[in-house]
C-alpha cells in the first residue's frame, strides 16, 4: 500500500508552508534557476567526484532505496556516496531530486538504521520539500553570497524575516520526513534509534530517553515564558531538537491518523480557502488579484506601509550598539555606587503607615466628616460607604476568614477587576470570593425591595430613553450626523451612568475606610491588599494557575507576612530608588540618539537631501527600541554580576546569607525594563514581518494590475496600428488606381491626383495637386522634389 504524503504530512509543516507561499512568487525564479543552473552544476560535481550507487555499485545500500520509494509512491532518485568524516545525508534537486549519503554514515551506522535515514530523505522528496530546502540552505549560507541575490526580483524581498520563515518551516518539514521514516520502519523505535545514532549517541536506553523527551514537553508547556524561551533558543536552528523529534515520532504512532494510514481508512479533509484576507482589510482574490482592487487604494495603502516600515525598521549601526552597551555599563556603575542594597526597614513601613493614615483623615474631611481622630474617621467612612458583600462570607465554609477576607473578596481589590466586581455586586447582588486554594465562590447578598428599586429604576429609565431615541432616529433625516446620535444616546443613558458613578464612588470610599484596618484596629490590622498583591492574586486564580499553589503563596504574603497596601507603598518607594539607573539608561540613549541623528540631519540638509523627522525623534522608533533593549540587557547583566560579587564577598560562603544579600542588591526595576524591552522587540519584529508580508502581497497585486493594463494597451495598440495600416494601404491602392486610370485615359489631373494620395500616405506634402499647379511649378525657380 502506498502512503501518500498528504496523509502523513505534519500540520505544522503544512501550515508553515502555506504561510511561506504567501511571500511573492520569486519561487518561480528560484525553480527556473535550479533547473537550469544549480541542478546541472550539481550533476556535474556529483558525477565527477562522488560515487553513484546502483545494483552493481554498493548494492547492499542501493537496494534499500526501491522498496522505500514504492512505499512512499515516488520515483527512484539518484543515490550518491560521498567521502566525508561527517555522519550525514541530504536531499537536493527540484526537477530531478537526488539523495547523498556520507561514508561516515554508511560505515558507522547499522544497515537497518541507514534504511531509516534514506526513508527520511525520501519523505522530503514525497512532501515536495526539496525546492524550499535548497532555498533555505543557500540563504542560511549567507544572503549576500547566495545566487538568489543575482535576481533583482529576489534581491528586493529577501530579508531576515523571510530567512526566519524558511527556518521555521525547515524545522517543521523535518517532522513530516520523520513520519515517512516511521511508516517505512513499521514503528517509532527504529526511527528514534536512528536519530540518536546520527546525533552521536550509541547504546542509549530508548525508553529512558523518551521519558526525558516527555519531561521536556511538559516543562515547555508549563508556561508561556518557557515556550518563549524555547522559541528563542531554536530560532536560528534548521532542525528541531533531538528530544522533540523523538517525542513527535513516538506520540504520532499513538494517533488514529497513524493507525488509519496503516489500515487504509484514514482520509484527510481538505479545506479550500476562497480568498486570503490581508491584515489591513484588503482582500486579494486567489484567482485574480487585480480585478477587485482599485489602484488608488493600493497606492495609498502602500504609501502608509512604507511610512510604517520606516518606524519598524531597525537602522542601528555599530556605533549605536556600542553606545547602548556603554550606557548599560554606566547604568550598572550608577546602580552599584549610588543605589546599592535596597532594603525596606521598619522605619520605612512606619512612615508609609503614617502617610496612609493621613490620607484617610484628609479624605474623610473632604467628604464632610469633621473628626480629627483616625478611629473616628474610619468609623464615619465605614458607615457612609457600606458594601453589600462585606460580611456575606461568614459561616459559609468557603475558606474565607477575618484575616484574609479583604484579599479573598475581589471587590476589595484596588484594581480594574475589583471595580468591575463591585459593580456586579451592586447590580447582580452576589459577591465573588477566591480562597487560598484558588477556588472561586459566589455568594448571594441580602437584598431588599428598595435595593432592587434603586438598581432597576435607572436601568429601566435609561432603556426607555434609548428606545425613544432609536425611534426618533428612524424618523429623522438620513443626513443626521453620527456624532449627534451618540450624544443623544449618551444623554439617554445618564440615569444609568449616574448609578454606576455612585457605585464607583462607594467602592472607592469603602476601600479608603479599609486602608488602615477596621475602626477597632485603626492604623493597624489588615488593610486592603495593594495593587501588586491584588493583581497577582487575580492572575493566580485563573484556571491554568489556580492548581499551582500560587494563590496560597500570595495569601501567605498578605495574611502572615502582613503585606498590604501600606507595605506596598514602602516597597514602591524603595523601587523608586532602583529607578535611578534605569531612568539614566532611558534618557541617555534617547538623548545620544537624538543628538547623533540631528548632526546627520544637518549634513544631509546641507547636501540638499530630503529629511524625515521620524528618523530623528527618539520615540516610536525601532532603532531606539533596539538600542534600549541592548542597553537594558547590558545593565541587567552588569547588575546581576555586581549583586553576585557583593553578596559573595559579604556572605562569607554562607549560601543563606548570600541569597539574602543578592536579593537585596538586585535591581528588579531594571530586570522588569529588560523584559519589557525584549517583549517590545519581539512584537516589533512580528509587526515588521506583517508589514513586509502585506507590502509584498500588495506590490504583487499592483504589478498584476500594471501587467493587465499593459496587455490591454498592447491589444489596443495592435488594433489601432492594424486599422491605421489598413486605411493607409487602401488609400495607397486608390492612388495607384487613379494614376493607372489617368494614364489609360490620358488625363494628367487623375495621374497627379493619384500621386497626391500616395505622397500623403508616405507623409510627404505634395508640391502640386493639378495640372495647372504643375505648370506653374515648372515655370518657377522652385526645384522639383522627388
């Protein structure tokens, strides 16, 4: 039974290949180049320096090939044996693929594993990988030196983005070829042994290695950050990592797809896309990209894309990179000398407590309460700003206590989630609680008739007013502006908005009353959690994280370590000290960039060149973002080294003391800035790739429009020329007929008339048009022209 490639091709391979095919169709140039140059050159090289295998030349190796080709349904390619100390095999050629195996592979690997290697290479041929494989290899060997760069259409669009896309697909394609080997081997074991052997591992316990591969899979999937790090590690690789390939082979054989291919029951459902939707809301029909697109729209969008690409294109040079590294080192020096250890003392926390207490008292006075004592101010605020869910958790057995109820009750969080939850409590009459185990509980609050009326009246009133506004819209003039309609609906929604505003005011007032503890523990006790603790608790309670124990850790920080908003303010003040070197880095890079580009701007202006100020202003600029990333990472490295050295010196080889000293000296603000810089750089890279992709598609569409117009012009020109020539020939023949008739009738005027017609066809102005004019010409001194 033949195993067709469309049945076993890996989904990642198929998806990546589809994405790769969206780049401009310079592939056709490469295909033609390979067929007419590369393949001929390679054929000459292989026939002149390698050994071509057949039934009479190393038959023990060659005879492995035909059964594999029959299994995969491909023609038998040429097989070459090459002398090399590298254990390797590869496939090349597009119109006439061939396989190469090295002497090291044949001599050091058992014959059954050589069969797996050949099956893998045949899988590449069956999946039509060879063309793109050859492109990827040439581009990986160096874009500038690649023969592709001799082609203008290719040189214009070959970018690092395309190389990354090729590398990603290359890795995915290896997984499809591995599946071909698994099918030919009859299972995953021999293929996995082959992979281990060609990576240099012999006598390895396959089962234990598979456990290792599964551990890798689980670890990578634990978090998005792990996935991101893995992608960063393998970004420049042409092949997936060994453990990944082994895991993919093993897991695939457990699927219905694999068993269905073996018993002939598996059928892959093809999904045909009618059109490709471009990110900028431009639709290009797959059959005719020019028929439905206006050229003015294309030009306008291409102009926008060019402007955006200026912003997202990195133009940093070696000097910029040197400045970035120097700035990071200087920031590290400032951090080491002037910042040093960042320790929050009891004195800092006490000062933070006083600030919070003073704020509570000032807020109470601003709301009309005249008590000077903190306890009285808290009591007044608690009475004024009551919340329905405040004590609903008592006796419910949901894991919420007096010590942690401010953290467990989401409506007590000073975050957007806390505000949204507070509004839901007001309108839906239930409280939302998350205990330290991450379990979410909803508890109904006591509701009276007046509570329902208080909520329903403004809601019903706003609904009626909006309904009347809608009726008025249907009967109004069509040209009424959209802005006026929005104003009318806003006015109609005012009763509901007032109720929401009252809810927000009550929420904030209650949080203020709880900042310093209850009225019985004024200025002490457990206040509301700070913004950081609240957001961390909210994130920890999400479905993917709630079972990790993070909620219990955050609960311990709040309940036992007593880290509430007052403590967070003290830590925030300490973080402000760490901000000094980070701010220096930020300001120094932007100023130096601006000054440097400003100097270049003056030189360019003196040469009369057009200047784009977007390249000079140090904001919303990809080059500045790249410089800041390098400077931030350099600072982070310098800060880590400084913290480690000082901690090692001061700890005296005591690891516990070392950890404490390191944590106190490490700059967390700088680390956060580095993470943000890296994330922004990745997003910039993705945005640049998206813009280039879109520009390529639109440029191709524009080219197709021009080509179509050119064909139409050529057709009209041919038609016009044909008509013109037909008219000329007819007039020329009429002239000859007049001359002939004049000669036969001895009528000189007819002869002259025919001559005039012929001269006009030839583009000449006749000197005479009848006998009389001819006679006058002969009597004059004007020469007769022929």
